[in-house]
């Protein structure tokens, strides 16, 4: 949706008739609510497909992340799965420059993805650290024009499943927890992953509590 980022460049186009609120799309959708529903429905289907296809011993690559994004949004946006060509930011915070995205995604593949996937760590501390580093670095790169946060959460969920965790529950990241999450992203700019690791400890704990309640 258009109000998430400030963007400049040839990809900063909106659907005619949407009053600059919906990105140009292949379905001609002009309503913010309709687009949100369409993206959510497609994400649910893609999540199930990725769960079915992901192997326990799979080492994720930059190409896997592109494919995930394309499977999710390919019917909606022509640029789905392609690295962005526009610079984007939230407020005063700018994500990686567009011309650096391909290089940074290869560094992500050779570094954190190679180190932390397959995510076969046994302790919660190890799991939280692995999820935190990969998630924070992917968020800082923000490789796509749209859908980066949801794509990053899907990857974290798949990594968690590799580690034997239930599907991660991110629902508690709101209010003060959301502010802590944003601060953790900023801290990761300096390779300080401790705040994001704490965020994921909370996500894991919340997920396990939810599972215990539904199983009792």
C-alpha cells in the first residue's frame, strides 16, 4: 500500500483512480481495503505452499526469497520477486539504496543465510539469535518495492519450523512492542542484534504459550 513508504523513481506509480493510495497493479484494484484483502489471501496460500515445500535441511538463498515474493504477489504486481529500483524509507529512516540491493542480497546469502539456515538450533537462545540476525538484515535491505516485512516474517516462520518450533505468532508486536521492534531494526544497523534477539525470544515464548493453551 502506498502510505507505507516514501518513494521516488519510475516504480513509484499508483493505480489510476486510486487517488495515489494503491500501487499500480495487474488487477486494476483501486481500493485500499480490497488490495489488503487480496494480498492477505494470497499470502495465506503462499505460506501453506512454502511450508509444504521447505525442507528441514534447506539452506535458503536470495533466489528462494525472490521466489517466495513472486509466488505471493506475482498475480498482483509485475515487479513481484524483482529487486526494487526505487529508494524507499519510513519517516527519516532510509533502507538500503536500490542500486546496492543485489550486492547486499548476495552478502546476505553468503553470510547470515549460509550461517543460520538450515535453522537446526536446539536452544531458544540459539534459535532467537538465528532468526534475529537473518530477519534484521533482510529488513534493513528491504529488497522489494512492497511486502518486505511480511516476506521476512514468512522466512522467519519457515526457519522456525526447521528448528522444530510451531508456526511463529507475530501478533503481539504492537504498541510498545512495535516500538521496541523498530528500535531493534535501527540497532542492527550497527550489527547490534541483541535487541532483535530479545524480540524473537518474546515471539517464541508467545508462540509456545499459545500452543500450550490450545493443546490443554
